[in-house]
């Protein structure tokens, strides 16, 4: 026995032991060692909540339990820290599989997929691996300017990892098509399940108080951007389009989020003379209170899998404008029916779309129609059906 491992690795958890499962005695697990503060992590916590709401109480496996997102897990969900089992994530995951013997695990993000595959190969487990595909890989590599050699290496590695999956689930049809094109896996073998974006508490969070004068005293329209301050969200483009927009109408812009591009964004705002009109408050625990009080939500991304905040804005009845990036916005907005789509990096067209939407917004009830599929119970039922299956690529 490994001297660094506890006697019963499967018993290492933060929450209370799960009650008897309502539908099936087979154990399920959500496997996300690289748990951070991102959209993937929030969606996986929502899935765990959805599982519990329909009588399935999964293990939730992370490297360490330091993220505040994990506080939202139901008490019935068994939170397991791999750091308590072994210093090496693969060895710890193999110990978990051997002792807990889950029928199936759900992974998301390439690094977690790889750990799961290597752990299963090291252990004696017959656990099914279901991989959730959250990103449009081709567009990500394109905008990160990866050369042909690095792209080939990435594609080769991805093919190898995904070939080990028992089932694949994409968050959008665009992601499914992208993965099929990269790997050669037939499109009909990749299931599409919408993200579990709409939660029971979304409306309550949206009505929480906000201490921001622009939202408390609505003298001018307020636009909102939300996301990590990195290359993907392309907030420089949003600021430039907002600058063009301000030459025509008075308005304000708030961008919620934190990241390594903060300094360059602040310099751009200052250079354009927008310090009085653009604010970057940083990461906000409850962005929905800001979202519900904004006049327009803008997604300026270079690429997406399925942008959660776009669906959340629609669920709250907030008008939206989005870049027509690969791959989610086109599907969520149903080809522009529920919000204007503009080409990536076209400043003039984004400014026009924002002005037109503010002057002629769709009714909140109409906007909410777009995202009826994006609720945690519907998503949880769809995932459980795949996880409980005994076949491959089912």
C-alpha cells in the first residue's frame, strides 16, 4: 500500500455521506482536478446540483477544495480532494477509482480528461469515462496564433485522449462539428447537451442590491461585459466599439472580471479618454445583480463553446448583442432572432448593433424564450442518461 495514501481514499470528503440513491445504486462522479474560477467549473457545480435534484448524489472530485464555487454544492454531494490521497494527481485519481469504483465519471477540459484516462489505465477500474467538450478548439488555436506544428501536436494529442472516452458530449452543435472534424469521430456519435445555466436562485441573485451609482441612478444607458480579462473575451474590441458608440449617444460601460489583460485595458480606456465612462470593478461574486440592472449585455468574444453569460442575460430578459464567433452565440441567439450578431472585430458594426438594440429592444418575455433548454434539471437528466449507459458513444 502507498504510505502516502489513507486507508480508505473514497472516504475522504467535505460533505456528509450521500443518502441512498433514488434511481440507481451505481455511483457517478464529476471529475475536475483542475478546478478554478471559470465557466466550466460553475457549470459542473450546477450539474452536481441538478443530479442531486433528481435523486443522484455524485462524488465531486477535485485536486483541492479551495474554490468558493464549491460552497454551492449540495450537502448530499461527496466532495473529494485528491490532495488528501496522494501528491500526484494521476496516482490519487487511480486510488479513488480503485476504492470508490464509480460506474461512470464526467470530465471536462483536456487536462482533466487526460488525468482520468491515465488513472483508469493505472487502476483496475472498469469505470466509464464521459468527456464534456466545452470549447471550439479550432478557433481557440487560430486566435492564439498557434503555428501549424503546434496545431498538429494539439490535434494529435486531442485525438488520442478523446479516443479513450466511452462517450463524448459537446456544449453546442458548433463544438460537436469542430471536434468531429479534428478527430474523425462521426458527428452522430457526439451528443449535444445545453449548459445548465438557469438555476432556481437566478432571479433572487438578480434582485440583490448593487452599490454602483450608474445602476442606482439610471441617467444614461449602461452596457455590461462580463468575463475573464484575457484574449478570448476581446474586451479591447468592446471598448473601441463603445468609444465609437459614445460619439453618437451618451452611455456608460461596466466590464466585470479580472485577468492579466487588466493593465492593457486600463491603458486603452485612458488613451481614448473614457475614464469617466468605463469602469472595471474586477471580479464580482454576484454579477447577476449588475446584469439585471443593465440596459444591454455585450459579448465581444473571439471564440466560445457555449457562452453561459449570454444565456443568463436572456434568462433575465436583458437585451444582448454578440459577436458571431465560433460557436455558441449563433445557436443561442438562433441566427440573430433573439439578438444581433456582428462579425468579430468589426468596430463599426458592433457600435451600430448596440445603438440599434438600445433604441429598439426585444420584450423580456421574448428574450426568455430563447433559453428554455438551458436549465439545470434538463441538463442533469440528459447527462445522467449517458452516464448510466453501459455502451460506448451512446
